[in-house]
């Protein structure tokens, strides 16, 4: 079965810096990859999607890259703010008969301190 | 974006009882709903995929007789945890996709915290 690893359980950075989160996977070939934000006791909130034939996507202060050869995605938050503190999840998207199904990593808890 | 609600938001029950969790799409028709379970500091684990009017498809290792899923209408899916035990205590989250959804359009509910005593 697929295995998804997010670089670290926790990441602490200073306000204004760029946060970089890593998602590595094995035993799977996703059609797309998504990043979500999850606050304590809440459901995930969609942030960005990148397809297997795309290298990079941007949305405001967020940037995601996708390297299908390395089986890795990087998620960047530039000019980070304390309000960005949350757990960030990467999810692999299925294809064909598994279209729509998402397989999540454990997440990285980001803390941005003033 | 579209709104998905869950009810109840939390529930405490005794061991051996059954608990029903509802997932509703409030402003769109959901052809497919997904049920996830999340233990503390763990990832969301996909339990099953539910298509309106048909039987749910369960992921490997998920007991279909233990976790009964019904998707009888385009706006409602239910998950019933039968004969719940303390190890079933977890955070249960649903998500929904609509008729015209591209594959990325999946909206998550706020989750239901189940505690089995």
C-alpha cells in the first residue's frame, strides 16, 4: 500500500520567514497531490492542488512543487505569519477506479512565532 | 466554497452501543461521499467511498459490518459504528464531491469526535 511521509512532525519558524514542508511518498503513482490545512478539532481545508504533469503551482503566499521522479512535493509559505500556525497535510489523489480518493500523510505542525 | 456539515460534532457512548453520524452537503448535491478516521497526531485514514444509491466501497482492513454506511440521498450519508468499543474512539470526518466536480473538488466536514467509554 502507499506510504506517505511528511518531513517532520513539527516545524517552528520566525514570522516573516519562509516555511518549507516536505511530502515524500512510495508505492504509489498519484494522479495529483493536494495540500490541506487542519486546525485542532477541525476538518481539513483545501489549499492547493498540483497534477502529475505540473511542476509548480502558486497561490498568493503559497507555492507547491511536485517531482514525480523523486516522488516528492514541497510546500512553501512565504512571509509567514502567526496565523499560519496549523497542521499541514499532504494528500495523494487516486486515478481511474480510485478517482477522488485521497490518501493523507500524518501532517507537519507549523508554529510561526512573532 | 460548498459547505458540508456533520452531526453530532461530538458524542460519548457506552461500550456495546451503536452510534450514527450524519454527513450533509448543504448547498450542493453530493454524488460521492468519503469517510475518514483520524487518531490523535495521526493521518486521516480513508475508510470508505460512498456513492449515492449504491453500496459503499471499503478500504482494506475496514470492517464493513462494523462501520455501516448509507448514502440514500444526494445530500446525506450516514456512518453507523455498531457495537462500539473504546478502540473505536476517534475523530470521524466526511467529505463530499458534487455532480460537476472536477477531481479536486472535495469538501470536508468539521468532523465528529466519538468517545466510547
